[in-house]
C-alpha cells in the first residue's frame, strides 16, 4: 500500500504524485501516464499547467509536488497594514492614516490604494513586486522618471489602473518594462500631450485595453501610439486639436471609441465617434478650389467697380435710392468674395498638412471672421433686395411722391442703408460670439455655422433660421414684384406694349439670381438637416457653387446690365 502522497504502480512500487502524468513512464508499462487528458481532480489540488493532482495535506507542507511549485506558494498570509482591509492576498487602503514601511516588501497580488501617498510609482511597485492587479488613486503626478521604466524589471503587472490622479505628462517609453500588461487605465488625469513612443508594441506587446479618456490631450505627436495591437482604445472627452498623420503608425485596433472620427480616418477598424468630421486632407477639392479662387478675385473686383460706378453715377444710371441700395448689395458681395478668398488661400497654405492642423484652423480667429463675413453677406442680401423691391413698387404706384422723396430726403435713405449694413454686421457678430461661447470651434473647415443636430442644437437652430429667412425673403420679394408688375400695367404713362414689357423683364432679371440663391441654399440646408453624413461635402457645394454664382451675377444684373442698356439707347 502507498500513502496519499504516492502513486501505486500496479503490482509494483510506489512513485511520488508529482511523477504522475509528467510525460515520463515511471511505472512499468506506463500506467502513471494514462487518463491524463482533461483530467479532473475531484477533492484534490490541480497543479498549474499540468494534469498532476495532489492531496489537500500536501499543500503548503514545504515539499514541492507540482512542477511549477505552485502547491507551496502564498502559504503564509502577510500581516495587514494598519487601517487597510486585507483578504488573503488582496489589500485595499483608503485611509490617509495608513503608513507603509519604505523598505518592507508586501506580497499582495491585488492592490488597491486610494490615499494621498507621496511615493513615486516606481517605489510603490518595488514594495508590491508580486502585484498582478494594481489600482492607484493617490494624487500621482509623475509615473515615469525621464527615460527610466516605471517599474523594476521582472514585474508581473497585468492590470494597472492609475486613473483619477494628477498625471500631466507621460515620458517616452513610460511603460516599457511592463511586458505582461493587458489593461491600462489612464482616464481622469491631466495629460496634455502624447509624445513619441508613449505606447508601442515593442514594449507593450500584450496590451489589449487602453483608456486615456477624460484628459486634456490636445496633441497626438508622431508615433505616439506605435504599432499597438489593441482590442479597445477609448479616447473620448479630450480636446484634441492636432493629430500627426503617423501618430498611429502600424496600429491595429479592433474597437476605437473617440469624440470625432479624425482618428477613425487613420484606422479602418471598428471606430465609434460621437462627432463626424471629413477625412479629406484639404478643405475643398481641387475643382472647387479653382472656382472659389476665380469667384473670389472676380467678385472683389466687380464689387468695388459697382460701388465706384454707382457713387459717381456714370451716365446717369438711376436715382439716388436705387444706386445706394445697389451699393449696399455690392458691399455684401465684397464680403462674400473676401470669405471665398480666405477659405481658398487657407486651403492652399495648409495643403496636405490640413489633416494635422484642422482643429487649430477651425478654432482660429480667422475662421470665425470668415463665419462672420458669410452671415453678414447673407443678412445684407436679404435686407437690401427686399428694400429694393419695395422702393421700385413705391415708384411705380406713387411716382410724384417718390420724386419728391428722392430730391428732398437722400440722407434718410443713406442712413437707412448704413443702418442695414451696421445692423447686419452687429447681428452676425453677436451670433459668432454666442457660437464661440458654446462651442469654441467651427464645425467645418469651411467656417460656416450651419449643420444638423449632431453637431449642436445651436447650429441646427441657426440653420433652420437661415432656411426660414430665405423662404420669407423669397415670398416677400416675389409678392412685391408681382404687385409691381400689375402696377406697371395700370400706369397712365408708357402705354405701349414695349414700354410695359421692358420693366417686367428687368424686374424678372434682377430677382432671378437671388431667387436661385435662396432656393438652392435652402434645398442644400434641408438635405444637411436630414442627413448625418457628408455634411462637409454638402457645405462645400454651397460655398463653391451657389455663393460664387450669386456674387458674380449681381453686378451684371443690377449695374452693368443697365449700364450697357443706357449706353446703347443713348447711341441710338
């Protein structure tokens, strides 16, 4: 008979239990190596990574019966420090009175420390060198010391949670001596920049989960996340404004959770973003850029020339009221041209680097100036065209009163139009200030404060307001022009059909460009509200097609068309 510590070879001698199922025949015929696959150890201790089963009284007896000696480790429970809670080899300290001896080694496997402990992380881990799970929330500021490792070599850390600390900066290769690290939580700190090789696969090959959310990260430098092979990356609630194109070089991440999909542009795996931005490297494409440049320069030249022509009243084109109103329209066109030029030149200057500096551009002062120019142009166009239609109707219905007003009160008209310009600029400035206070960043690189509810509620409200003003202006101008049409038919002057038709044709031409602009822009904005994707592309169509068309058409309809008509008639 053999004792419980031994295996009885059939009709032969006894062998130690550790020799059973060790891959070597220790009994004649090898009965000690039978039935070893998927072996269950009912009521006995099963050795790690083997099929050896040992009796309960063989555990912690000073004799190593398992191959990896796991039957005689963690046999003596350490003394729990004062004011801590210990359970087997787990310890939790959440009382600031707790005192740890600097030179004492604590053999705990699971360590949770939430006290104001001024020790550096390196020193903490030297005292808990057997820790597999470590949770620290002790106002830690500097987890790394220059280029040195955060931990001593040979550590077995698998789970590291150093969230809710005061960490501001991660050194290069900060976690390079943590080869077994699977889980790393750095959330709720004050990290501002991820430098080169903050994390890389060569030193953190087994890292599967990385959480660096709720920090103050503004910049992802080159190779800051280098060749990581992660299951999950969480990078939300930061203020990232600059992302190097090679910041995630060679990375493979199965799940990415971020604030915006700029990082998703670098990674093609499953990426979940709370805000969508386009992945293009430029603000607009090459064709749209060419159109915007030509329209910007041409619109600027035409707008200035319109102001000069109407100010000097060359060839006696029209009354003071008409010329002053057209001058106001030209000022709005100049603002729109300046907007197109700034966006085009910004695209040329940034080029392929726009991907890296997009957020800096969108929160820049110049981008907000562009947004102000666009809103001012829109408001000036609405007010001026409506006043122009109303004044033409007044002249047709009350010709004698209109002549008296034009001779005696030009200053009133001038003050009215200057008030329109001033009010439009002031209102646009107020909108910009409110938007900046709410967002601090324009939603699109085109610097237009329009979009859908996914971008912001204020943006949606502003877009709906723009559509509403377009519809109101469209209805009002159409109504006034129809009234003018019927008034011209009833007038006792100009009884010939030719004289009645020409004002109607001029009337139709003068309102056509603005009708096209209002209808088209409203249609695009309605599509933007209905869709959650390609918002930037739709805005680009609005900027590169609709705005240039309106800006370049107005001077020819309101000024140069009439200029050529008067010149032709005088020659005849």
